[in-house]
C-alpha cells in the first residue's frame, strides 16, 4: 500500500501543478491583444490541459485504490472526498474556460482569473490538512 500511496502523492502533486499554472495562462490570455501571442498561449494552455487531464486519472484511480484498501472511516475522509470532487470540477471548469478562449468567447477580465487561480491552492491546503491532521 505504501507504493500506491507514494504514486498517488506524485500524481496529485503533478495534477495540481497543472491546476496552478493553467489559470495563470488564462490571466495572460485575458490581457493579450496580439494574435501571435494569443495563439502561442492557447497552444500552451491546450497542451497543459491535456497533460494535466492525463495526470488526474491515475491520481484519482490510485486514490480510490487507497480508499478501498484502507476503508471509508472518519468524517475527515467524507470532507476530503467532497473537496476532491470540487478539484475535479475545477479541472473541468478550466477545460470549459479554455474552450471559451479558443472560440473567442471569453468575457471575463484578467482580475477574475487571478482570483480563480487561487482556488486550487485553497483546495490543496484543505485536503492536505484533512489527510494529515484528520480533525474529525
């Protein structure tokens, strides 16, 4: 089980690294006016989203494996799973926002994306505290 846990941590950290950086690209896209730079940023965002999606899958699969191995005990785990579902939703929201940028349909300012960029940090902090401290 320790190998599963180790790889779960690696994939979660990698997935969240993408969730930290992708909205930062959105900030730049919302500010950009040059077509060449916009095209480059869209390419970067597309590739990062695809790669991040591939990292999310083993993170979730290994997490389910751990859950089945250790069992479903404690309120902290319920809360953690709820936050993981929010992280998955956030990931898909990033995909939706990327499609809006690709279609030229973005209506949000760069400041909104700066705030949106903070969500995965809060999720990761809360999830880590729940897993390590197990407060309830």
